């Protein structure tokens, strides 16, 4: 899907960088977030050193990648931790594109781990946070609170929300990443930054499931698809 996305963005004159991240549970969370921040910082540094690029940055992603992109856009503490602010990268982010992103820690599907010793072992294998490092039973309420530091929708409660406009695409019937969360994210961002800062396109079609938004969407030709055409018009308007 990244190859298709690259084709779409390149066809419209954009530079496209795909940042990979290690997968759970082989590599415990939050290594995936670290990978995203380090990857974006490295990509920007490479572009600056190898080309004459000193322009703006649009970040985006689908599903879990959309979560990382949201944290890149709105996570001021994470931006500082990974040096994106001092490197001048955070200030260049001028847009965030979500394709059925996971935007709430409550949607991270930790219910795969049943209560008890077996479930705790699964959580320790998949998540490396203070709550999973202690001996004995895992305090799941504490783990939930720790995960909220990586929850994009929670970041919109911070005092100073970065003024990054957002464009979201999400199927109403998505059975993997709940549409309701993306809808709440869009509404809350509108409340914090103004209605012009949030654009959400809800696809009310039962066949429009998670794989359509995250895999097959960019296989379409931009000029022939109304949704992609609207997205790139929006990007052109916000690519300062």
C-alpha cells in the first residue's frame, strides 16, 4: 500500500517518504512510536543535507501508522523528547492525513490478553511501560493511564494544541478501527483549533472496511477518484 501511496503523491508533485516501524508483539510498544519519530527526523535531515529542500512537511498514515502520524503532529512532549522541535521539524508540519487511524488508547485492542497470569505474560511481551515492568499482577488501570500518553485524542486536551490542520478518511462501518473515535477526534480538534482545522470524510458504505482505507484507496487514480481529488486539493491549500 505504501508503494501505491507513493505513486499517488509523486504523481501530484510531492516528495514521499515512507517510515517503517517494528511490529508488536515481536517488538514491544512503544518502540513503534520511537521508530516513527526517529525515522521522520532522519528523513528530514537527509533531505536537508542532500537536496535544497527546506519546505513544509505533511505527515499521514493508516491504522497504527496514522496513530504515529497524529503523535508526530500534536505530541509536543514527544516532539521535545525526540528533538523535533530543536531540529526545526515540528514547526514545519503543516498538515496531518488520517486513513482510518487508531486515535484512542482505548482502541489499542489490549483485550487480546485475558485477565490472569497468561494475559499478564502477553502484555509484558507486547508492551514495555512501567506498569508491565513490575513483578506480580499487572495493574491494568495504571497501564491504561500510561498508554494515554500515546493516545492522540488525549493530546487535544493539552493547553497548547499545535495548529496542524487535519484531513481524515474513515468508513463508518469499519470493524477494526472505530469510526466513532475518529469522529470524536475531528470534533474535538474543531473545538480547539476552529472548524476549518478539521475535515473528516465519512464513507457510509458497509463494504468500505478497514482494508479499503488502509490498502486499496491509493490504488485509484487521483484525477479519477473524487475522494483522492478532494484530498489533494486540501493538501495544496495547506502546503505552505
